[in-house]
């Protein structure tokens, strides 16, 4: 069972590479840019000599929503950008995104809840279209 802090979708019809391409396309359709791409498997191999199935973390940002969140609470930047993982586990391709509803429960400012809901809906649409 996926953790409550993540929105998760298994995509058995896609390879990890194709899922990564498709996620980037769908994020763009929802107004997100990818600020960072971390190849976890390559990093672990290079730094620790550890073999891991393909695992990539994308740092996705929707500038208008990020701006609104930062206006509501400047310290919220520590929770940005939204991480979206595309990885293989036991030969299965999985796409996972942070659940903004859960993430922003850490913030006491009620002004960020509607923003978190909007981000969550966008990320859920991305996963649904895979």
C-alpha cells in the first residue's frame, strides 16, 4: 500500500525511460517545469558502488502556484519544489509524487491549504493520464 504522503501510480505499460518522458510532458501540460533531475541510481553507483534499479527524482515547480505559496508564507520554500519519482521496483515502473495535502499540513498558515489542493489536483491529473 502506498504511503499517505505520496500519490502513486504503477504504469506497467511503460518502460522507466518512457514513463520519465511522459511525466515531463504531462507536468508541462499542468504548468510545471522540471527544475532538477536527480538520477539516484547513477549517484549511488558513482558514490557508493551500489547497484540500484533505475530511480529518478524530478523537482517540479509550477511558478504561479509557487509564487502564491511564497506570498502566503515565505518560509514555505523549504517544502518546494514538488518531488516526482519515476523508478523501477522488481521490474515494475512506478511514478510517485509528493502528496501536497499531507506535505502542507506542516504549515500552520491556512492560506496555503487551497494552494496545496490545487497542486494535488494537478499532480493527480498527471498520474491519471499515464
